[in-house]
């Protein structure tokens, strides 16, 4: 079956957090992707690139499910790290990936892989570990993570690594009233490519933002090997793909920042009790 080129929305930084959030996440993604729909003769209507931390196993739980909510779940033909979720109208590709927390406090993502990487490596060690993976390595912006000593470490890394070897990530959780981080825009001018994603928090219905911030892939995706086609398209590009969506309004940003602090305190109290 031939696959025609289309403009397919991709959210490049998705956390599902818990299996009981998945149905709502897929509903939200379908709704947000529908707002961006253009002519697409193919079955795959959008892509969610998961970034699971080492303690999360949501993709693995989803992979042994035949359905969740109104969504039928099936495997792609050729990729164990790719699932297809269908509600009879939309087919969404859900592709596993990993998130590592480095000793300096960065997050590093490896998109499109089932391979696991331990937390606690240095930034340089994480990049080296991911280099031979089938995935794409991404260093996403995060509030407070690109400041002070960490900013110096990241700037030094960007001076020696090839722009083709690593992507940087824009984040739908940042405040939309403020311009993108200068390091992000400066690195893009130097040839580093930017992959935007929503990066939802595990709080306050933030799952509803999934699919609302990302990029458009001008490709044809089949259900057989969606990650391989998307990955190869991204690797071949000399510049960032076209982004879509807006970062957070002030009210939602403040609500999220307050909510995540309460949530983190709850987790600390639960672990100490």
C-alpha cells in the first residue's frame, strides 16, 4: 500500500504517568490534533512520543492491553516500541521513549526506543549511552534547569557536540508571555534542531494539554513502521520542523507551578512515611 505525504502533528514530549490516565490522554490528543487537521489520506492522524522515566512502565502495560476506554490498542507490524490506538475515526501512533535525570539535574530524552538508561549519569555519559540507540537524543528545556552552573555545562556541551547528534526540546509548559530561552534560539541559529512537546505534569488535569504543542511532520506514515519513517525524516532535516501551538497562559502556568510543588511534597512525605 502506498503512503502519501501529509502534515501530521507530533507531540515530542509526552508523559502518561499512570495507566488510568491513558484513555483521557488519547482523547485529549485526538481533540487537539483534530484542530490541526489538514488533508491526510493515510490512517495515522498524529503521533505521541513518550518519555518514560525509569520508574514508569505505562507503555509496557498498554502494550499488553487490547483496549483502554474507547480506544482499541494494537501493535505496529515491525516496531515493538510503537503502538497504534484507534477509536474508529482516529489512529494515533504511540511510540515509547525514555527520560534520564542526570547528576547535574538535566533531563535527557531518548525518543523511539524500549532501551532503558539509568538515572545518575553525567550529561556527557547520557549522550554517549544514547548515541548508539535507534532513538533520537533530546535535551529539553525545563524551568530552572538551564540556569547557573547547569547553563555553563550545557553551553560547553553545545560547543563540542555536532548539531546533528542531538536535538533540543521546546516545552509547552513554559510561560507564553516570555520569549523562548535565548540558549534555545541561539542554538537553533547554529544548526541545532528543536523538537517541541507538551510535557504534561501528573496533576490538575494537565493531561488535557497532550497534543496541544508540538511540530508538524511533512511525511506519509504507515501503521507498519511509523517511528522509522519519522526518525529518518527528522534526521535528514537541516533545520527544525514547523512548530505548532502556544506555551502556557499566565494563570495556567502559576497553577501548574503551585500544583507540582504540592505534588512533589506529597511524594516526599509518602516515601518517608
